[in-house]
């Protein structure tokens, strides 16, 4: 049975805290062991019953002992309660012989679908759900030419699973990194086109084949891992491939 405690009446207790959330909300890593902290509140005492609510549904409770006083009280939200979208955490305290007191709601964003698709192993280094960087056909065959060394190299990242606003893409070019601007809502579902600047190409050096790839981190810190690598021949400045 659901209970609603987030009312418009002025609550008497502070909002709960959600420690260890990443960036702007809760991602896959946090969801498996999500803890909510009830902060120290006025007249905290042994025998107080704290009830935790997630989206107005009861999820956990604790009767305070002397060891619990004067410090935050942590309660776990089972992973089965977590779903994509906005969520609200709140609690109420019932004192022996007193009236229940409810808290302010803590609002948080939950996102459980990682960019590029959910990995079989969350720590794996390469994500086959991401397409390799799309290169001009001439670059695939012969590598960069003098125009690229002067004007930069245009690249394309194909639309990927779970593409979302605020995704942040990082290009890996050899040992160097370049961050692209976060995705805007009107860019979701479209290919991401950008140019690797000549300064970056020059800094990485020529006369070698360089690995190029990318990864995505979404608004709550879910990481796609790296896309399959492209090997790109980069000549010395002033020289073009045969």
C-alpha cells in the first residue's frame, strides 16, 4: 500500500541525503547498493521509528538505539524500486506517544540504461554496441593527407543505443583526449559530426599509425566504455601518404 508524505504543508524535518550519487543522479553502479541517509534531526532519541519512502512507497525502517543518535541513519533502497526518471526520497519519524513528522522530499534523477547499451561486464574496456568512428573513405585507405594536417580531420559518430541529452563524448586520439560539447536534446538520434583540430593531430605526432576511439558518459555518470578502435595513418607534417 502506498502512502503520500510529500505534502504542501510545511514539513518539520530536513530532506534525506543521497551520498555517492554521481554527477546529476543515480546510475547503474549506485543502483545496486543505494543508501539514503536520514540526517540528524531535532530531539532525535532512542525508540524513534524512522520509515523511508521512495516515490511515496515504503521501502525500509529502523528503530533507533543509543548507538544511532547524533549521526545520520543510513537505510537501503532495494534495486527493484529503481526505475528510469525522476524519483523522490522522503522519510517520517514516529516518536513514542507523539505524532508522526514527515520530511521534505529529496528529488533525484535515475538512469539505468547506459550509453551504447548495457555491458555484459560493467568493467569491460570495449563496447561492441558502439560503432567505430566513421572516417572519410580516403582516410580509411591511405591515412591523413596534407589538407587534414592543416585543416583538421572530420569524423562522425553514428547514433548509439540509449543516446540522451547531456551525454558527454570523449575522443581518444593516440595518447591525447578531446571532449566534445554535451549533446543537446535536438541532437539525440542524429550522427555526431565534429573535426579533430590540426593542433591535436600535430601534438600527437606523425609518421605513425594512431588508435582513435571514443567513449560516452551520461548525465548520471554511466560510462559506455570505449568503442572499437580505428587505426589511422598519420604522416609527418608536410608529407602526404603515397
